[in-house]
């Protein structure tokens, strides 16, 4: 077992302070974080659509009734991180901040590169139901600038592309706390059983939505060089302890593009205006497998019916 302590709860909507002034709120399979104090705080990511009341209740429980953040910061704009950005930002009347490379997917200017269900693993299989479309937020949307973050004075944002072109991670040097978004995960999302168990483990970004594996590796190396003591990611329980920095180094050493999949061959290319080029699709065997299974079932049912008709 890794030499880090795990702090948190897997309960939906449970809040847990895993590092000073950093509270995790679980929204289904995705974590969001309340960062700061009642005097000044920021919401990092917003979770799956429909969980806005869960996040609001957690904020009220943490900071007092009708608590309102300075801003909402998105590590990136995927549906599971930006799902309540409008609902919360409009109700609180606060701005949404993201890297400028992420804005095209939040203004409706561009869709994300298509997800890759052929990359293998549990989350890739499930990703066939995930949306790739960008969204047009109605909330006030601004690009992060400089290195600092409004309302998060001890924190800096770090551009960590690879999972998406404009992905950012947030780092507090004082206690080496890292909010990593989907630059890494703290569970094995490729495993079916770990979807339920969520054994804490530092892993590569969610594979079916990662569209540049070289950039993703460089981003993990960049984060490992910070020697984080605590890692709070978008997926999995946050981890903290003396073993975390070593675990990040190990992840760097074994980090490799997946053996197959659309973006294992070539990365998607994206710029400030969105997607510029995507590699050709890799044939997805599942529809053929489903069609084959349906044919076999239809054949068995037909033979059984014929046998019944032949009986005297
Ligand atoms: Zn993502
Ligand atoms: Zn995610």
C-alpha cells in the first residue's frame, strides 16, 4: 500500500476538509472543491449537471447560509467538471474563470475532440454515453491571467495540457497541496471494480477524454517536480502524506501512452479557437460485437421456436 494517508468520504454530497481550507464535495463520480474561508473562498470545478443543490448545500454548511464564492475556477470544461457552472455562477452572480485555451468549449465556439472508446478499460467503455459537445455558458466567463487566482491568494495556477488543451492545476506552495483536476486521477478509472471500490492510487488522466498523451506526460512531470504532499483530483479520494511525492515520481516513470486508441497514434491539435485537427477514428469493435451477439440470440430464439412448432 502506498505510504500516504487517505482522508475523505465516498458518500455522495459528503464534505471533508482534507487539507487546510480545502474541502472536497463529491458529486457522483466527480469531486469539486471549496477552497478558502468564510471571508473569502472559491469553488474549483462544479461537478456533474444536476448536482448544483448538493454543492450549494455543502457551501452553506461550510461557510454559512447563502455563502457566495469570489469566483468559480474550472480546471477544464468537460461535462463532468463544468456541469453546474451556469446554474451556480448565475445564482451566485460570480464569474467563471478558465484557461484561455479552454474558453472555445465554454462559449460554444468548438466541440471537444471526440471521446475515444477504443482506448480500452472501464471508463473508455462507459464513455460511449459521454457528450463531447462544448457548451455555451451564459455566466460571465474570463480567462485566467498572470499566475495568481482571484480569491485564492496563496495559490497559483499551472497550465497542464494533455487531457484537454487548456487544462490547469492549482498549487499551494505553503503546504504543497495540489488540486489536479484531470491531469492525474487518484483511482484506477480503467478498472471496473475500482469504479465502486475507489482504492486510492495515483493514475494517468481519464483515458477516453485525453487527447494528447505526450503533453499529458509532460504535465505530470511538471506536477511531480513540485513534490506535492497532497493531491486532490477530479476523480478518486484525495491523498496526502509523505509518500505522495514518491508516488508522483513513480507515475512519471511508468507513464506511457495507451497501447491502442485514436489518440495513442497522434494527438488532437487544438489552439485558442478550439480544435484544429483530429486523427482519424479507430474502428470501434463494440457495435459489431453487439450486432453479433444480437444475431446469435435471434438465431437461438428462432431455433427454439422452430423446435416448439415441430413438437406434436
Ligand atoms: Zn476531463
Ligand atoms: Zn473528469
